[in-house]
C-alpha cells in the first residue's frame, strides 16, 4: 500500500512539474515553399521551451498543420517522434527539424501528393499548432500554441530578351546576344542557379522538337544573376536560297536550387523550366523571317 501511495505521489510530482512547461512559437509569416528548406534555420521557425523547476522531465511535441478553417492536413506521428528533456537552465531552443520532422509527419490527400511530387504544400494559408504532451499516453502537458503562415506560389523566370520572335541582325549576333529574364519569385533564401540553354531549330523541326532532341548550342549555369551575354561566333546564313528561311533558335531557363535540383512550382512543373521563346538571326537586316520558323 505504501508503495502504491509513493508511486502515485511521484507521478503527481512529475505531472505537476511538466504542467509548468510552456511553448513560445515563432514562425516566419511567409517561409520557404520547399518544406525541406525549413531545416535548422531559426529565422523560419523557433520554439522556445521553458519549464523551470521541471529539469530532467521528458516530453514530446504534438505538431499539427491545419487549414484556416481548422481542418488538419498533417500531423506528427507521436509514436516515432523524438522525446525531449527539459534542461537545468529552464529554457530550450528548438527549430523546424525538431518541431516538424518531415520523416515523421503524416499528411493527407492532395497535400501528401503535392509533397511527394514537389516537396511543397499547395500555395495557401496554413496554421501550425504545437503542444507539449507526455511520452506515455501523449496527454497534454501544456497549452497548444498556433501560428499562421502563407506558402506562396513559385513563379519561374519569365524570359524577357530576346523577346519572342525577335529578329537579331547577324553581325550583332556574332558579337553578342544579350539574354535577360526575371528571377524566381518569391526569392528563395538560397541563391538560385539559372541554367540557360539555346537550341538551333532545324528546317525540318518545330521549336519544341528542337528543344527536346537537339544538343544545345549554349548550355551555361549562372548563379544569382538574371542576365547573360553570349558571344556565339557562329556563321548565321539562310538555310537555302529558295526559301530564304532565317536561322531560328529556341531558348529557355531552368532554375536549380542549392542542391542542384529543379525549382518546382506547386502545379508539378518538375523540370523547373521557363516557357521557351524563339528568336531569329537575320543575315539580311531588311529581310523578315519566313513562315514556319
């Protein structure tokens, strides 16, 4: 009987100590769309845990991702998430990898599909809620704290120059062709590498066929910048004297992240490529491009 009473008192003491645990959650209102980028960066998510007088006690973090109407679309598998121990200083700083370990988060429906395909949730407003729970039956040990955040749609670069179907004089083209494009929006925290590719469109091809099957005349990676000057030094001549079709080219930009993976949109554009444009090089500045180029 004394043993039972002692055990009950010990459990009560532990529960009382753990009841003093408090969370203070700080979340960037517009964090990176790629959830794996949240990682160990405090500027994205910080959880400050306080529990004075409860040093040595353990707890787990119940994490839920919700829509603004309260619908839960993702939650932590508490059977797999790690346990944390309150330290003697009374304060612990945790980050996204601790609070929302992706390998132990379970998402539902289209949100799961989107994460599997792109590494992102669909662009929308969300709420993240965290709560301390005990490590045995996951009962609450403190209040649930929630913060809202917004995941924006990723806008891939828009090609600006040469603009679509622009005709460039061959003498200028041999010296330099200037390529310009807009950056990835919203701007990622890590520098984006822009891979510019230019393909020649042969007389028997349409531009898309050239893009998919030809070897690029230019294949260059530029980190951070949104302009590149190409000095092709190529002989730009009409394909034949009968049709006088102008040399035709198609160009595109592929956006790559810090791990050299394509920057993808939430709609599943897995290659991270911009919409391509074509341009012509005119050996005779008075000639207009022929049809079918």
